């Protein structure tokens, strides 16, 4: 289901800030954040630091993966060889991740803004510690088919005459906070910014995926009125082919969550002039 709003935030290239603070000053948080953090949309120069956050939060290096599979005695024998290739593999992973992130964000790297346009480009937000200049949190908002699949999974072609917009929904991904900044309300604030932007885009629901084995994360989303949709869990053979762990599709009704709040439009809670 989709609401129709006439006020969407246009791209705001004038909101660019001077380096080394590369995040644009085009976003404000409706929830309190630690005073030393600022939130904005990312530019090209931010992709490297953002990639570091994604690697820290979602990826494991070769030594960590091997330690989960082998005994300590076996690791003593494997560690020299693994250490020799670990740095190279980490470098390659960062290059690939940085490029895929660039492709997802697309035209927004130059355009900025929190509006629905340009279509096909994810809205990537980042929180930055103004004292250290480090990126400490990330969140992405995009439009994805409402089919329960993780972006990048194989999808069947759309049927002729089937409107794409009827199948799309607002989708949050890559919501992550570095270890030293967790349990301080940062993730909740970033999620709320995404939800407000989704409402401004005209959507009354938001979907996301969470790792099923991460029970604290699942519980956090449930506390924020996200319901689990286990019927969309992927079969084991799909996970084996993709090399992913099981994730749970979750949905939040924005109408129910913000029943007493006015729809968010341009400049109302999501973006600053």
C-alpha cells in the first residue's frame, strides 16, 4: 500500500560541507543523539570510512572464520598461512564492498537530499563523531520488491503489465553501529530517520531483514513495532548456494506506529534547509 504525498525533499547539492567533514548537513534526527554526533547523507569521499564500518559490523576475516571451524591445535598450524593471505583478502573485500556500495547509492553521491528521487539510488545515511571525524554508524533506505528476498538474490522477471510500484516497498538495510557507540540510542535514531524518510516518500510500511540467530537484534526490532514474517524464510539450499546465514523478514506499519503524528514532508523532521 502506498500513500500519495506532494512534498518530497529534492536533492540539495548546496548542503555540501567542507572537508574533512564530508557528510552533507541535510539531515536532522527526530530522536536525541549524543551531542558529539552529526548525521548526514554520504558523498564519494565517505565511501572508504563507511566501508570500514560495514566490514567491522558484518564481515569476518579469514582468521576469525577459520577459528570457528578448527580446533586451537589446528589453528596453530594454519595461522601462519592464513595470516599471510588475510591482509590481501581483506583488501580485496573492501574494494568490492566499496564498489557495490557506490553502485547502490548511485546518483545520490552527487545529488544529495533525502527525497525519493533519483529512483534506483539508495539513500545512505551516516553518523559522524565530530571530534574524531570518524563514521560510527550507517543506515540505508531504498525501494525493494515486497517479496521477502534479500537484495541481490535471484528474482523472477516481472509479469507483463504488472506495475513495478505496486510491488515495491520501503526497505532498510545495513543499519549498523561501531562497537564503541552501541547501546547509546544511535541505531534507534538512524532507524527513525529512515522511517520518517519512507513516510515522506509516500510509503506506509517499512521492511528489513535481521539475522535470526541475533536474538537481541530481533528483540530490539520487535520493541520498535516490527513484526516477524517467518513465512518468508529462505530454504536451506538457497542459503547454501548464496553462502548466507538465515535472516528474518520483518515489517513495521508506519500508520500504526505514528497514528498521532502528521505525515513527514519536506523539511519536517527529516531534513534541514
